[in-house]
C-alpha cells in the first residue's frame, strides 16, 4: 500500500555466526509460483540446519502490514528441516509502526541440559531496535538494528561410543576424554545487522545502506581431540550494500579477513583472496575405503548483483566440508559447516530518499487563528429542532385528551 512517507525503500541485512548443514544442496526448494521449471532453477537446501548467533534487520516501506515497515530480530540459535524453519520461543523481536523510541535488550545464561551435547551456548546477550515514523517514514536513525553476542559456543559435543569424532580421527580409537566437539568458539563472537539512511555527496536524497558485521576471533574444529584444528580470524568481516537510487553509484563493499589455519602449534596454511581453499588430511583414516578424510576449508565467495536501483550481496567467512561423498558418487558432503554468513540488500528510489520534504504533523494553531477551524452550523430550518417539537406536540396532544375527558359531553 502506498504511503505518504518518503520512499519507496527496501533493505535487508542478515548475519549468522555459524551454521551446520546435513546433506547440503539436496532438498528441492518449493515456491508459491506454480512452475516446475522455475523451481528447478532455485538453489537446493539442506536436509537439516542448525545455526547459532543470528541477527536480522529489515525495512520495507510497501509492506502489507504497517508493523512490518521495520523489523529487527536476534536469536541465539535456529533450526530448519527440509527448508522449513519453525519459530522458536527464544530470541528478541521488535517491529514498527508504531515508532519504537527504545530498543529491547536481553541477557541470559542457559542452564545445563541434555541439549548441550548438540549445541552449548554461554554468555548470551542481544538487542533489537526498529523505528518508523508515521509521517516521515524511514527518515529516522536507525531504521532497524539487531545484535546478538555470545561468550562461547560449541556444537556436536558428544557422539555414541565408537562413533565419536575423536574416535573417527584416531582410526577408531576414542578420544582421550571420550568425546569431542565438531566445532568450538572459545572466545566471544557477535553478529550485528543494521539498516539506515546515509548522506550521498552531491545528492539531496539519502542512500539506503544495509550493513552486516561479524566479530569472530577464533574457531576450533574437532576440539578436545589430538587432531584439533585452529582457525584464527585476522580482521573483522564487514559487508555493506549502499543504494543511492542510481545503479552507477550504488556500491557493495566487503572487508575480507585473513584466516590462519594451524594444528598442534604448526601452521598449515593461510586462507585469503589469493588462496581461497585448503585441504587438511587428518591422519589415521583409511582413505582406500572412502575419500572422506580430507577436510576442505574454503573462503566463502562474495556474490553481488545490481538490479535497477537495488543492490544485493552475500558472503561467507569460510566453509568446512566433513565426510565428503564425491568419491562414492554423492554430489555433496555429509556435513557442511559455515561461519560468518552475511547477506545484504538495499533499494532506493531514483534520486535517493528525500527527507527534506517529509510531511511533518501540523502544530496546533491558537484559538481563533485557524481559518479551517470548525464553526457552529447555522440553523437554517426547523429540522434542527426536531426533538423539541416532538415533545411539545406530544404534550399538547396529552393535554387535549385530558380536557376532552373532563368536560361534559353536549347532548344532541
């Protein structure tokens, strides 16, 4: 529905600290469009997904519901099965309209539970803020902001005896502590997404900017086993999409970090733009049976696209493929672990968002100075006295009936 506010604008920013996918790129994606050929072109999804550290900021001036003009969401974890993601009773969410003057914040320390063997999180802290003015629309700051941080995190922390990760890496022998973690984030990590308007040099209209920031210092793979692999992140991944209203000046900026991979204090390699992939063969596995011993680490490729006045981009910090099935004819891996997934989108009207002409609610005028003030209507007909005339006529009729009843009747 069109609104009197400046626009139209559309923007999204999403940040995910980490996600584990089971059999990725195997489930066909469904669409509301009844066209099998169209669905075949859509990228396939994983059988199951489990993510942690999620922050999403969205803005849409033409949203069907008014409270969806600006939305901010943050949650410690999320799951999806066959592409369906249920709404979990955790996390934070805020939507506007109406305009939200203050953000929502929450901190928690999850208690110990059997679920810790799958995912264990600590030191959780999040905040969300969504703003949208009824008259000025997106001419507020920020439009949407979502942030979620965690002190530490680990996933796939224990497996049955003989199938534990430590046993797999040691040729069938269990790990020293009897169990290991597929991945472990020992230090604090934070996902931050933001949507706002920014100034453009030489242009009156403002640009729509979506930004995804990720703070992640180190990741341990197969933590707690003799073959633990350490990935240190040098730099802060930052992905920004800026839509000025003109394709020629709209931009995508990505600050890609450098990843240093080591095991047992020995550096195995460096992942960067010049060296996007690294294979790490753990010892102790019989590769004659299945070429699953190679752990492939790769830097996520930056993808970007500009369509009219809308710019989109996506990037990943790095991917890890576990139990690769290519040797036995499977086009995918059993598990794929991704860190630092970032997605941004921004769209602005031609010329940008003009906040200088944003409608402002009129101030109340002093009494008697507003020519459009409501004046009493002139009484131009007896219709305005309908109720008094009714009761007057009723009273006269009742009085006449009494007089006729008490007076003697005249005989003929």
